[in-house]
């Protein structure tokens, strides 16, 4: 039987200490965090086994609210900290909770190298296309033509597609879903948690105040409905051109394969060094 959402949230949130949260009304970060907590609950892991790491930004506030081992680090540096934790204590279940700015801008170099190493870390990226905490600046994922405080006439840059970027850099599991498809998102996060190697799950999310309002997208409900309308399963994209796909949200598992994991390889190096 499925455990009610409220029971799961009460189990894992520091609701008597750290609330109210900082997120704007209608923000999707809470939906993504709830999906992560439900997925964690399904693994059967204990709280003491889990380390949740974040950097700086709206989504990176999440570890403050949960009852795990948590680390709130510097801007863009969640993955280096997480890598150090996993290297020092391989049995720990290390999870990074980050956003598109924290992960793909100042943290972009760390992202591609974490993918390249295939270290056993699960990264959940809340992609709301904007820097929300600092006032609505464009991020590396802001779609072309959309407005931001640093692009008042519309963004002219091509956006990153984070899940595909991770896969091309070496991540052995990469997937994308949206806050509208919360149960699918939960299932992808669970797959990522149980995957041996570097896994990344990108969650497309609404930011009604800093992104939606500036771009005339309506209220939070309308923004979530827009996710539904733009979403297209990857299985239906065969034969589509780049132009046909570029304004869509391609959902599904982008990459899933097996490869040697970094901490296992490192353990072999230490063993060999000890025998010499």
C-alpha cells in the first residue's frame, strides 16, 4: 500500500524547527523535494545513511528543511563537496539537490567532471529557467526569447539541455520530467537513487514570480498546465528535427547504461598501492 504523502513529509521534514520555508507561493521546488522524499522512502534507506548536499539558490535551500545528514555549501560547489564525501565514505548515499544556475553556470565545470568520473552520486536539478533568489537573472537554461532582468529584450543565447549535457559528459543515468508529472518524476528519481554510478534527474519547474510573471505566463496553475502541454515523451521524438523539438520539454530516460564506478576503481587503486 502506498504511504500517504503527509506521513512521508512528516517523517523527513524538520517541520518543527526550520519552517516557514523561503519559496514563493506556487513555486515548484516543494513538488520536486516531495518527489525526492517519496523516492527515498521507497528505498528503505535510513536517515543516517543519507547525505543531502546543496550549493546556493532557491532550490539549494532544501537541505535545511530535511532530517538527514545535510551540507549547505558554496555557490556551484555542491558536486565537489559531494564527491569528497563519497570518496571518503563510499557506503553513504550521497544526493545533490541543486538548480539550473547553481549546477549549470558557476557549477557547470564541476557537473561535467562529476559525470565524467561516474561517481555514485544522485543529482536532482530543479530547472526553472531563472535565477530566482537574486532577482530573476537569466540562467544557462533560459529559453531563447524569454525575458530576464539581465535580458530585458529577450535572451539571445541557446539554452543548455541539462540531462543531455550530463549524458554526453559521461553520466550513466540521466532523465527529465516536470512538476506536472510528479509521479513520473518520483519514479525517475528512484531509478537514479538505485543506479550504480552518476545519475542526474532534471525536473522542469515553474517559477511564477521571477520567471512566469516577467514572461506573461499567468498564475502557477497555468504554468504547470503549460508544462503538460509542452511535454513530449522521448519515445515520440524519433524523426523530429531540432527545430521541431526545441520548444518542447522532452521527458523520459535520456541515458541508462552500466559502467565502472569511480569509488570502486579508487578502492582498487588503494588496494594495489597497499600491496606494493
